[in-house]
C-alpha cells in the first residue's frame, strides 16, 4: 500500500509537471494557448519565412563586403580582412546576447521583432551610405593608384561601422531565436508533434540553403551589375519581407514566456550541490537526472574546412557553362546549396521514415548520431578535394589543360551532406537536451562553435604556411600561385584533422550516452519555494525519450 501510494504521488507530481509545461505556453495576448489553434507546422512556416529571407540578406552583404571595404572605403587589404572577420565574429557572439535576453526577459518573438528592425535599419543605412558620395571617400582605383587613395575616416567611417554593426547586432540576436521559436511551436510530449519537430529542423536547414542560394546567385549578380547601394537595398528588402512573414503568424504562435534570469536556476543547482556534497544520495537518479540537459561535455567545434576553399582556386579552372556564359567565381560557392535543396527534402521524405522503422526514433537517427555522420563525411570531403586538386595541378603543369569546374561537384556534394548532418544535428541536440527555459541561449552556443571554428581555420592557414615555408621546396600556400603551391597536401592535412575530430567527438558522445543511460527520468529537478507555496518557476524536465535520443552505436 505504501509503495502504491508513493507511485501515485509520483504520478501526480509528473502530471503537475506536464500541466506546468502546458501553462507556460501562451498566445499573443498572454492567454493559455489552444493546441487546436496555436502552434504546429502552420505556425512554424512563418518563422521559416523569416529564416530564409534573413540569411538571404546577411549572406549577400557578407559575400562581397571585403570588395566594398577595399574599393569604396579604401581600407588596406589587412584592415579589410580584419573588418570582415570582426563582423562575422560579432554576429556569432551576439547570438549569446540574443539567447539570454529571449529566455530571461523578452521571449523569442519580441527579441526577433526588436533586433530584426535593428538589422533592417543597418541594411538601410548601409544602402544610403553606399549611395551618397558625401558619406564615402573620393573615388579612386585601389589597384592602380592605391597609394594616393584616401581611407575613410571620421564621420564617414563612423556611419559605415554604425551601419555594419547594427546589422551584426541584429542578425546575431535574431539567429538563435528563429530556431527556438519555430521549434517551440511543437509539443515534445506529443509523439506526433515530436516527429513534426524533426521535420521542422530539416525544413529550417532547407530555408537556410534556399536563402544562401539566392544570395550567392541573384543578389551577387545585382551587386555586380547595379552597384553595392542597390545590393544593400535588396538585402534590406529581403529582411523586411522576413519581418512581414514573422508578424503574419502572430495569431498562430504558441509562445513560451521568459522566466527571469536563466542563471538563477543554474546557481541554485550549484549551491545545493555544494551544501549537500557530504550527504549520501539515496537514489542514483537524483545524482544523474539533470545530465540529460547539460550537454557541455559534448560541445563540438564543427568542421569549418570548407571555408578554406579559396575562390582563387575556382579562377584556375574552366568556369564556362555555355559558349557565352561563365559562372562568376563568387557564385561557385552556391554549388553545395544547389545540391542541398534537393537532398534535404529527399532525406526527410525517404530516409527518416525508413530509418524510423528500424530505430524507432522520431528523427530516424538521434541528434548525436547525426552529428557523428556529418563529421565522418567531412573527412571524405577533404579527401575528394585533395584528389581533385592533385588532378587539376598535374593537368595544368604537364599538359597545360584547364579542367572543368564540374570536377569539384563530388567534394561539394560530400561537404553539403556533412553540413546537413552536422548543423541540423547540433541544433536539434542543443534544443532538445537544454535546460527548460534556456532553449534560445543554448541554441546560440551552436553559432559560437562555428565562430571558434572560423577563427581556428584562419590560425591553421597561417601556422601551416609558416611551418612549410621554411622547407627548400617552398610552402604549401605561400607562392600565391596554385600551380606552384601544394594545396592538395593542405587538404590531406585537413582530412587527417577531420578524422581526428571525428574520433574526439565519438569519445565524448559515447561518454555522454553512458551517463545518460545510467540516469532514470525525473519530472522536476528543482522547485523554487516562496511564502510556503511550491511555485515551479524553474523546472529541469526530462523524459525517457530524451535518454533514447542519446544512444550511440
């Protein structure tokens, strides 16, 4: 009888935890959401619209930013490279700010609205600055007369950097909330909606690929033929369309309101652990229960090896598509996204249902398995790049033949598959395993991991060039001539590093899987008591399906 009573109490406690989850989801007026009217894919589609248009605008700016900074603002090559690097790094780092403000004070929807308009204002200001001669230094050819060109200073530089960092601040704060708010439209406790959540993550990457594809083709063409002022204006128009899409779904969203500072429950856990460090834990699930939601030990730096593919390498190949049309070198970066807009729907339509029959997992394979496949494929992407580069250089040196650009298709296909598995797997893992009320903040960590990979890739290029340049045969990357450089050796090095990265990831993934499997599910880890009433302001919920998500073969 006593055991049955305890089980009933535990069941009641779990039901209360589920009820709290439902109550924390509200509509646009702050009333409890109706599962028949709010949420689901019909609401997430509006967020996907914002994601596609936002990446379209920001990718178009970032793609030709260094050209604009050199040719129009007359900064030196080294300063221009630093400006672009700092711009990209700021976007990634601001993702943490956006996640913190969303989870703690504003909520995902209002964070996207506020910082989305900041990003839009930055695009508009960039367009105005690029259009008005009064806001730029006198025109000058940096190639033929670079010494006499006047660098942008004072008010002109101020306007440029103000516009640029408005874009960086807005984009960084919007990015993690697009993923989190779209995923919030699905109730993970509902098996049907849990399957749709997996579809949403794939759809989000499809929207990202479409935005990148349009940016690297249409918008690059506009910037090249109509000027950067028009190009920046088109980016502003794209961002405006994204905000319109977001606002259009207001009546359909289920919103998770902020719960105060996200660091408060974390501090409470550490304080409680310290105060009770000498007590004997009677139940192992209390010791391991929260580990399913603290994935810090499995943080993986995604392979950014693809960012090291030089555009100059494309110029050394035959880019002729027809007798009268040549593919612009900058647009060749769109090849992976052309492939992905076909691969992603096929993956979600055919592979996921087939894998689901064997694994029983709603995503076909678990997020950790998906990340592992992506990192494994990254190795073969670099192997394909090394083999192709060796063929290109041998053809150029031995027979003077310039091979077709289509030879790079296999490496781009493998790299695209690698990115699809890794990027979506990371986002899904962090969102599903994160502490309740911290989805946006921990989703932002994925963007920071890309930032670290970006900086490490630049460091690796400099380090390899410095080490190899001391040899009698010359450096791998120091001659500024692809036919004299040994880029294929560099790709082989990247293949080795990618495989070591995969093994490093596999070790921590298995460690996390073993620790998760040893923990039993608990409904509520922490309750905050006030005035004698048990008010669950911060609940660290877990369920058995989260443990299954972590199984690694």
